[in-house]
C-alpha cells in the first residue's frame, strides 16, 4: 500500500488564438493505493516488475480561452481521480548488509481526468449558460526513481518520485460571445494534455518470508549477510523532540466571485477573480512534540517568512459598461506571512516501537503584501483603476485527526 502527494497541470489549447492569460490548471493532489510486483536478484542487482493503482483527490481551476478582451473567456476545471501504472525497475542493493535498494523505473500509465469548460458571465445575468463537461481516460508514460529499505525479512518501506505525462482528447466547447462588435462565436474544440510530479511512501510485504521473524534468513531480500533486529522497549515517562526547518516555498491563492445567483446554473460561472501567484517566499519554522507518561501529547509548529516576488491578476467578465473581459496584472512586494499549528492528543495504542493516537488542533495562517503597479492586458479601453496597496489574507482552521507514529531506534 502507499500514500503520496504531488503537483499536476492540465493544459487547454485555445481555438481562438494565443491566450492573453491562463490555459493551464494547477491540480495539487493527494493519493492512496496499492501495488503488487515481483523481483529477481543476482548478487546486488535487482530486476523487477510492478503494477500499482492509486485513487487521487485533486481539483483545480483557472481562466482559459482568453484570446482577446472582446471575447468572453472561460473558466476551466480539472480533477484527476485515478492512476494505474505498469512498470519495470532496475535496482542495486547496497549498505553493510545490502538491505537498501536504489532503483529506477519506467513504463506505461493510465489516468482518469474529469472537469468542465464554462463560459463566464457572457449574457450579463439575463440568460442561463451551457457547461461543457469532460470525463476521459488516457494512456501515457511514467518514469521514476526511489529508495527501498528492508525493515524485516517480510516488510520493507520505499520512498519514490514519479513523473507522468499524458495526452488528452479534443473537447467541444460551447459557443461564446464577442462584444464589441456583438457576435456569437460558434462552438469549437480545445485539446487537453496533462503532467504530474508525485512523491509516494509505500509499505511492501514480501511473500515467502516469515513476518514474525526478527532474524534475516532470506539472502535474496536485498541482503548478503544476516542481521539481527533488536526491539527497543517503550520508554515510560516524559519525552520531548523538537527542531527547526528552513522553507523555500511558492504560493498561489485564488479568490472567485460567482455570477450565481444572478445567473441560474453553474456557480463556477464567474463575474470576477483575483489570482495571486508565483509568491516565492523564505521562512523559518520551529516544531516540537511533548509526550507524557499517561499517553497525552502536545505538538505543533510556528513559522514566519517574507516574499518580495509574485503577481496579482484581476479579471472581470460582463461588468457594467458592456465589456467582455478585462485582465490587469500588478506586482507583489513587502510580503509577510505568519502561521502556527497547536495540537493536543491521546495515544490510544502503544507498543515497544509504535504509537497510534488521535488529536484535535488549531491552525492559523496570515499574510500581508503591497500591490504596486498595474498593467491592462486584455482591454485597453479600460485602463487600470488605482490599485489597492495592501492585501491582507487570514485563515483559521480547526482540525480533528488521527495519527500513527512509529518509533525506530
């Protein structure tokens, strides 16, 4: 079985010409699934085949088909839901006992991707609009690499990075409005393609090995000599672990103003959208965890950082004055952000090398930045208004989760 996360992009071609902005939908993803395979080992070299399948939770949206300021552009959504891959892998076992395997892999993959292409506020609130929906599967390619560490003769854990590439179908889009001069542009087609960068953590069970064995009996399990696994007894009493991290990050934030309920239909039909993107930041963070003898624990982290790069796009559709589309771009400077998380929980199960518990917590994120400069990209008959000098975004969340914590010494 495995869990992981990553970053995807679904691209939409523009049938009306080169786009002013958009056409690429970012889809951050969380996935979970399982894998099955077979390995052959000759000395330190390992050759294997593997089949894995993942269910993905992923969703993203962005503007698309924005060819000109007098054409009503669209809102494109993408949501990859599943991945299946069949790969071969070549690895080399190393380390004092040969229990660590470094490998590369490649093969074929399949994805399911679904979403919508929705024209934005083209009739100024007086008529309902059509939505183009797509739901397709496509075969593509996958390459990757990873490290697999044997824990016992029967169990191993691996850390893997995969890059996946897929083509896509041609999707028929709805007719759209040109104004001025007023005209109805007939339906057309947009071609889709997608790519994903995914990291996974997987737990493997090796058939034929005794799962209760603490001694290495199988020399073909990435091992040349025997090794003894000595369990460490759970230490009663108080314990604390902590540290610090330095983060390099890139942020993106969207705020959408729907044209619904003034228009009956899909709430993803937009009147306006603010997109903050390419917010490159540097932050420092402190984290810690305190465990008590009674199974109660506290954990959390606090961080702060700055960013002085990035852009803000301000898009509008069907605003008063009878224009089709405007898009202004402004810079970002003097950006500051702070965040923290505080959790309290209880270990429901405890053993010599594991703890399983649940916790409830509080999460906060706050961000401020200046917005200097403004350039009109789409409709030059409507120059920039005086920009808002400061953006302040704050977010607070409660969380109720379960956690599993394994101790290895």
